[in-house]
C-alpha cells in the first residue's frame, strides 16, 4: 500500500466517527473496530503474515531497512539501559567500549537473520519451521509470541507512563484518578500502536522512517542540553578496570539488541529480488539497529553522568535537566516506545499466524491488544526488576536458536530441507546448547532464587547467552555430519524436499 492510500482511507474513516459524532458507550470501540481493525478496501494493506511473498510484492529497496531499524531502535529501552550502566562502576571509556562491541556483535546477528528474508520471501518463524520442522518450528513461534508480547508490554507501560506524566505534569493525583488515568493512557497508547501496523509492513516502514527523523531530532535536543550542563567524567576514570563489570555491561546490551533476531526476516522478505540484495539487506539492517541502539545508549549514559542518576530512571528527571522544555523528553520517551512496539506488534501477529491460527487481523489484533493492556495494568505500578528479569530469562531461547539457524542455513543444508514434523538433529543441537549453558545462567538465581551450579564464578555476569550460541552452533555441525537423524514424517521422494 502506498502512503497516499493509507492515510486518506484511515482519515476519512475517523472523520465519519469523530466529526460526524456517534454517541453511545461503544463509541471508542466503533472507531477502533471500523477504522483500525476491520479489513480495508481491496488493494489496500497487506495480508501476507505467513505466506511466501510473491515476487510482484517484493518491491522494497534494501536501504529502506536502515530507516526501519534505525527508527524502531531510537527507544526508551536503549536510553534506560544507558542510564542503568552508569551505576556499574566501570570507567568511562571501558563502558563505551563494552557497549560498542556488544552492539556490533548483536547487530551482526540481526543482520544475518535479515539475510534470510530476501532469500526465502518468508517471515522469520516460517523460515524456522524449514529448519526445525513444522511441529518443532511451532515451539519457537510460541516462544517468539511470549518474547514479543513481553517487550510489547514493557514499551507500552513506559510510553503510557510518559503520556501520564505529560498529562499531569508530575503533579500528585488521587488513587482513583491515577487508576482511571492508567487505563486511559494504556488504551490510548495501544490505539496509536495499532494505527502504525494495521495496514501491514508498508505503513510500518513509513512510520519508522518518519520516527527516524522525529526521534533523531528529539535526541539531538537532549544531547544539546547534556552538553550545556557539562559532563564530568573524572570520577568515573577513577574506577579500576573490572572484567566482571565489563562483561555485565556487554551481556546486558547484547541481550537487548540480539533479541531483535527473530524479527528480522519479517521485514526483509519484501526486499527486491536480486543476487546482492540479501547481503545488502543484512548490511543495512545491521547498520540501522547498531547505530541507533549504541547511539541512544550513549545518550542515556551521558545523561546519567550529567545528572548523577546512579542508574535510576524516571520521567521527572527531564524537568531538572531540560527545564521548561521537559515535555520534549517525555514526548521522546512516548514516541520511542511506540516506534519499538510497531515492530513488536506486527511480529507478534506473525508468530500467532505461524502457530497455526488463521483468523484475520480483526480477531488477532484485539486479542493481542487486550492481552498487552491487561499485562500493562498489572505491572504498571510494580514495574520491577523481577519483570525485567523475566524478559532477560526469556531471551535464553534466542541465542541457541540463532546458533542453530546460522549453522543449518549457511553450513549444513544450504537452504535445502527435508520436510517433516520434527527435524531432530537441529532440535537436539538446540537443547544441548541450552543444557551446556545452564550452569552459567546467573540471572535465574539472581532474580528467582533457583540454585545455579556455577553461580558467582563470573561475579554475577550472565555469559550463558554466548555459551549457548557457540554450543548450539557446534552441536548442529556435529550432529548433522556424524549423527544425522532424519525428520519424522518424511518420504524419500523429491516432493518431500522443501526450500525455505
């Protein structure tokens, strides 16, 4: 859908409801249902959430992926991460170096996953089915659903909090008013997110390109205020080098950026067909996600240093730092959360469809929205390290999955797969990769108190992500070469062979 098709349709629909006012308690539901969820006229929107993208639909220039990933990573999560690492007790330049290499490594993995989209024309979870089998792949679709709904909720809460702060100006309100405002801000924020995704990947691409400019300008404004207030890094240079703190910062930044890996091909599958375009898609994706994530983390880190925040983030900090322009900070936080959730919601829909649910968007989108709003309401005032820890633990599944995907796609089967319900060799390699890394999963004991054999040997730094990635990669190569276990439900005919 072209941008000149999207907004006239949506605008005229809202006009019918807002200007020609429809009274009644179901007014808001009418607007959301008709303008944002119901199918739009033929020829507007895309509905290829699981099917292979036809060559005629693959019209995206690889460079467009830069703006998509750049805009979606100018987010509050990166900013908060930068604020958080200020309290880790590592010197200024070593902190920057740790953040840099973490983003380069994580961004490279996301780029590699983006490479698969132009090659196959399929979404990431459907590609995964080609490796792990139909049933095996659905397990990862379920994990991706949990991953995306978790991050959707996190960013929804952060954006809704920023919106509430803009409405109240930080003034105290009664508990009943706070309860009502929480619900309204969560629903309003979700409505904005739905608008950005309901017409498919093209509206997301358009929105993220706009956010690349808008959020880029807003973050530049914040940088100006940081530089005007001065940055004293001398106290941080007094910190001795600590490999434990260096590793902790690296793994925190890496775990965030690499969690985009299961999303990448959902968008790169629309890239134009061409011999070099898969490589270009990978490069532009890596560039967008890496530059944005590292840049915003640096802004958050410098912001924390200038205000001596000691790793604590809140919307009120913009009042003391930006003065009368504090609202620009809250707007940045709000839009950054929406930009990230545009990607989260669409990929969540993709994972739902990959699980086998064939309902249309008018069923799937409200279900996802209601789930995220309920979770947002539950955790709105108890948005603690426990919930953040849950999301980090959830990322344990991603790195070994990446290891298997890369080994299978580039080193073993070279894009040719035996069709089957479960392809046991990659499944076993994945499980063995996780098993090897369990003794190093410090986050589990730290957040949940579950004893871990080697807890504390790395000083609390969770290096299991790296271990599971390497182990799963190596086990895949070994099992496929020396112990090939053919998939269940496979015949010997050429009809049983498939390509992702």
